[in-house]
C-alpha cells in the first residue's frame, strides 16, 4: 500500500522534525531529503515537499503525520486549465473550492497517472467546483472576433472566481503567469498546481473533463507560438 502527501517547502522543517521521531532510514538519491521507518512503513520526504509512505500501515502512518502537523483549515479556490496549447479539442478551465489539508494526496495532473481515480478523490473531498469547457469551434469563433486566448482565459477565471467566492471567502490562486483579470485579489503563481492542493485538484478536474470530451475538432485558428 502507498500513500502520498504534498506540502509546501515552508512546511518541510516541521515534517523533518516529525520524521526525526521515527527510526532513521537512508536516502538513496539527491532529491530525497529524508527517509524514516515507522509501523513497518518506509517514509520518504522529497525536496519538493512530497512525502511517500509505503507499507501495509501506510494509511495509519499518513493520518499520524497529518495529526502531528497540527494543521488548521486552509480554504482556497484553486484554478487551472488544460488543453490551451493543443491544436484540437477543448480548452478546459476549472476552479475548486477546498480545504487544502483534505487534498494533500493530490498533485498536478501532468504528474498523475490515474486521472479518473484522483478525480473521484477530489469530487469527494472538495467543497465545490466550477468547470468551463471551451470547445475548438468556440475558440475559433472568439479568436476570429478579435479576442486572444489570454483575454478569453482571463475572463473565464474572473467568472469562476466570482461564482465560488459567492459561497465562501477564500484565497484565490491560479496556476501560471499573470493575466489581466478584473479581480485584483486573484494570485497568479507558477507551478501552483504542484504545491497548492486546491490548484492541483483543479488541474485534475480539468484534465478529467478534457479526457472525457467528445470534441475532437481541429482549431482552425491554432498557432504554434503563444499569444
């Protein structure tokens, strides 16, 4: 059995302190920060902040680590997209409102093998989500009207954040470089999908929606260079 938890780099000191209480293990490569053994499990802390727990009691050890971290509720609205740079099919933008501590096992969809399985976890643990699917034909119509993908994505992000913010006040974090959004409270953060659980969850939801889309049309206005 294997369990995975993801933490920000700022939390690694606390994690190291917890693992020091367990039997010490030996790291095997440069991207492993610390190894420990506990309850018959091998626990590996990576430099990225990811923790891997392998063994029959992995679930029990996972719960013990989370308990010792003393985490308080951490609500956030994570937003991410998939399919933007593809030449066919839809671009999907999703927003997830969740307690990050409930989704510590979620990472960026690009680093996730079983999207459908992770989507079930996100659906169960999240508080709410909004997904907008923009099919290839719509993208062509919008671009032919004079609007570029940056503008289209920015408008969609504003709408998603507005809807979810109506239900619960929370920090809004979007994966990627800044776009010209109207809501100045939105935080753009490169690689947020890898260390903010709600953003990783949004990445999973968006990828799952794109994987299950029947739209396979080619985008006639597709360009190789980013806008």
